[in-house]
C-alpha cells in the first residue's frame, strides 16, 4: 500500500534527479576567471568555515564537560549538613549511655540489640572498595576504608574504642566511654558521611528532667565521636542501603532521629532474602559501633533508666531501590542540543523493624513527584544512533504515603537534586527511539524530618531506559 | 577523458581537465542547484561557487569508482545550495502563511502518470514550492535522507521536517493532477 502511494514520488525522483539544464556549460570562462583570481582565497574561506564548524563542536563538548565538572564539583564540595548539630543533639544521649554502660556489661546488652555488627562492618569494608570507584572520589573511598578498619578492633576487644585518630574519642574517659563508636567518616575531608541528626529541643529538655541534679555535663556533650561508619555516597543501582536508627517518642511528642548509621550492602537484587539477611546479621550481637549504641539503649531498659524509653523505639530500616517512572518532553534547538522537562514519579519503599518487635518488619511506602529541567547535548549523531550528555536539576516533593508515626511522610519539604547523565539512543525510525541513560544524582541537604533515601544517600547512580517519541 | 582521468588531471591543477569536467557536469549540477533554489540566477551563482570549492578541495576526495566523483560534486552542490538558502534566511521565510493554506487533513491525490509529465515541467513545479518545503522535499524524496538527518542538517525539528515533506507532497500531487487534467 505504501509502495503504491509512494510510486509517483519514485517516478518524480527519477524524472528530476538527473535533470540537466541546457547551456549550463557556457559559464566556464567566468569560472576560470574566478579560479585565477581568487580560488586560494575562496578555499581559505571554505577551510575556515570547516574550522569554525569543528570549533563549534569543541565548544559544545567544552560546555558539556564544564557542566559535568560543575555537577561533580558541587557533589564533592558541598558541605555536609547538620554535622555540628548532630554532635550537639547526640551528646546528651551519649551521656545517658555512658552512665548505663557502667552498669551493664556490654556483651549482655549486645545480645539483644538490633545492631550493625562487626560482620556487617567487615562486609562493608569489602563493599566499600567496590563501591568507591563508581560512587565518589578516591579520597572518599579511603575514608570509608579507614572507618571500617577502625571498627574492627572495637569489635574484637569490646573496648570503648573510639576510633584511633579520632580526636574526640581520645578525649573521652576510657572507663566511661561506652562502646558507642560512631565516628564521623569525614576525617579525610571527603563526602563520606556517617551521622545525621535533626535538632530537637524538647529532647534536651527531657534529658534535663532525667538528670535534675547533675544535668548534662557540658564536656560530654561533645565527647562522642559519632561513628558511623558509612558513606552516604554511593548506593548505586542494585545496592541496598541498610540503616539502623534510633527514634523516640515520649508523651506524644515525636522526637526526631537521635542518631543513626547506615551501611551499604552490595546487593544486585533487592530481594527479601538479602534484606532479611542484612538485618539478621545486624542483630547477631557482635560489638561494633552501632551495636553499642543499641546495646546501651537496652542497658537503659535493664537499669530502669529513664532513657529506656528510647530503646524500644530503636528501628532498623532498609531502603529498597526507588522505582521511577518519567515522562519527558523536550524541545530541540539547533542541531545538537535540547531542553527537556516533564514529570518524574518515584515510589520509595523502606522496610523497618522496631527493636521491641524483633524481626517483625513493616514497609513504609512514599510517593514522590518531581519536575526536572535538563539540557541535553548530542556528542555523536549518526543516522540511527545518538550519544549525548545531559545535565540539569529537579525539584521533587513527597505526595504522601504510609503514615506511620515514626516514619511519617514529609509532604512539605522540597527535595532539590542536581543530575547528570550520559545517554545513548538507537533510532528505530524517525519518530521512535530506545535509549539508555546511566546517570548520577545528588540531592541537596534539606530540613526534612522523615527518613528518606534522598537524605540517607544523597549521591546515587541510576540507569534510566525507555522509549523516546519524536513528534 | 574518463572521469578518473579528469579527476587526476584536476587534482594536478590541469586547467583543461577542469574545463572538461565542468562542461561535462555543469548541466546536471545546475539541475541540482535549480532543484533546491528554484531560480536559475541563484542556481548559477551557487554552482559557480560550488565548483570553486570542488576544485580547491579535490585533494580531500578519494576516487573510488566511476560515478563517485559526480556523486561527491552533487553533494557539494546540495550543501552549497542549502548554505545559500540559510544565509538568505529563506529556509523559514513565508512559511507560516503557506503552511496554513494547505490543511493537514486534506487527502493527498495520487498522480498516476508522472512519467508522462516533462521533467522541465516537474522542475517548475518543484521550483514553485516554498523554499523550506522544496528543500525538505528534495532531501527526503530525491536524496533519500531520513527526516532525522534532514532535521539536523537544517536545524529544524523532525516534526517540522515531516510536516513540510507531507505538505510539499500534497502540493506537488495537486499540481501534477491539475497538469494531467489540463493536458487531457
């Protein structure tokens, strides 16, 4: 049918494609004069035009490279959010923990605690080397390794081992220092990150009530190294983020997270088995940084300390890989660039379990909707193949989700991210192509109170694939 | 002389070879330029400049087989014609009014006897198309380029390329249909 419809076009092409204009050859004399007079100049003009075209490509490539470098620089150089406040807020907790630790043997407490154990730390150590390359700079990787290596002695000796080289750990009295060895992993000045805490005044007030006579020693407020352990960077596609976090709720007041640490697990598949395995190993009771945090909580329970109220709200959680569905519309301008925007819907699932309920797990689901704005540059354009770079930003909000009191959705905060990707597209036809875009995203710090993979793991990799229609 | 001998002679700067190549190929090359530009004066100017480009850049062309030189020269004519239209801003000029004059929903006639229409008449019909339509039509229907390549070459969207081609087809089909009726 199509052949019949185009037959007259084929006939037309045959008629006009070889059309010869009579008398055209008479212009040789004029051409000869031009060749004699200025062929060299014309040739130079042509050559310079070619050079300009080449320069244009180089300029576009330069812009693309600069944009990629800018995104990388922002990602690597942005200061970590609220680390100071994390220390300030957590310090009262550490004081509570100190007192309790003196009363309860750590090993006893550890047996009940849902914690990150040494095995987890060791696993992380192995994973860190793998993750470091695709995730962050070599310096960040070094920092991660350093943290892990610091954790291992603590596990072996059950000692109050703040990490060696940690200034604040060295300041802590050995006799009192509980094995909470959560340490900032930013010693190397990298993006490695361990702890994030939201300031909450009411919690400090609560502690003051718990210690009406002695209060909270000022020196102790900053006496802890929050270990942490892990880098927020780098949960790539196919990697699970396992975290442990303590939450508290007292008299109906939601206390924001006091501390948490999380660990990267190398897991190509987000299976239930993998997640459970990660959680169960955390609960095996080997002393480690996070382990001691929770063990102290348990100690509070046993000692009847007021702080025991925190312990049964300790929660271990695991972020599953978000699933994202996008609809983009783009407008090409020029032959090699385009601006694109659209809607991006993401569904996030977080499995969590409270210490009090053992391994019983719940799933929190959050729905996000984002509006991206990207620029795209073609770097290769073949008849049926395109390769391109793109960079841009996205504003995203949580639409809602599971309204658990401890993991309630934050529909107020705007999540801003910087995104970069390199893509390849195969053109099936003029109007239809399939593409794949490995990319990197960095979520800017915000004040959200809810647990989110965006905050726990601001730097992430993604692989987008889909179909592109050209109208 | 054969095409190969002409090529070798032109490459060596032999003015006689250049003249012979010009005289042999100018009618068809002017036809190419005329197809894109629609009027002979512009076509001749562009062709002259294109020949200068050809003779000055012949060392960049690698002769492969008979016909490859004329095919290469033809591509230079096409590119020179499009450059000319671009410089004159004629690829966009006047399109909105004309685009509105040809409803997209109109059914395209199917001319049955294009072969019976003289080539000069068909050339006139093509020449009567708006520059933007004519260019896309030539690139797609004659040069067999894909809309995606046309879009990149002309700096327009694929959708624009497609719609211009379809409208050019409809316009030509109506002209041919009307010519057939008038000659019966």
